[in-house]
C-alpha cells in the first residue's frame, strides 16, 4: 500500500514539474534587427503560454544607448486600463508599464496576445539590446498570481545611413559627367595642337 501511495505521489509530482517548466512568459519581438541611424524600430511585447488567460499585470523595459525612446503604445483591446512611467526614458528605461483588462481575459487557452509596442530610434552606431523584466505587481487572473517568466532580450544593430538608390544613381551620373567632360577637354587639347 505504501508503494502504491509513493508511486501515485511520484507520478503526480512528475506531472506537475513539467507544467511548472512551461510558465507563462512575456516576450519581445522587433520589427527589424538592423536599422540605420535615425530610423525607428518597433519592439512588440507579447504574452505567451497563459493557459487560463490574464486580467493584467506589469513589467519594466530598458535598452542600450544606441537607441533612444520615442514612445509606447498599449494594445487596446484587450487592455482598457493602463499606466506607465516614462519620466526615466532619458536614462534608458521605463520603470513600469501596467495593463489591465476589465472586459475579457487575454490569452485564454494559451493564445499569444499583444500587450504593447515600444518605439525606439537608432541614435548611435553599434549593437543594442532591449530588455524586459518584472516590475512590482506581477501578472494575475481573478486575483490569483500567475507565475510569469520574462523573455530573453532582443538585439538591434544600428548602422550608418545608406544613400537612397536614386542618390546613388545621381552620384554615378555626376561622376560619369565629370569623366566625360575631362575626356572631351583632353580631346580638344589634342586637336588644338
């Protein structure tokens, strides 16, 4: 009898452990991994693997100095109540972004859901990361806390501005004109001798 109870207990434990490994997760996705100086990049924040959904929660965001803050837009729907603090954006972070839904439960059944979009601009050449981390409240459903992980950072490479194709064509045309006029003058000098 003890063996049966131990076996059942062990099976229940093993059934719970893999489920715990698949906790809900907030992840980042960029609109581009390479941007030129002065170009915008959108970083979308998604909720994934919330099997019963979520009423809301919060998170913090930060980024490296090759990027500068432009703004944040909360996905509405599903979030009809939101707040954030961007007074620290000049220091390369938002200390919190809070979102709540009073009308539905985003992510029910584990469906990924959009939370917000952070917009940054490339201001310095080089590699930069964008990071997500917990804030103070966490994520919940009907007053119950949801164990939530915060995804890996995403990388963005800021490169120098490249001329437009039409600008390259104009440069080529100007170079060809100079070469042609130089040859024409040289030919005139040869004839004049």
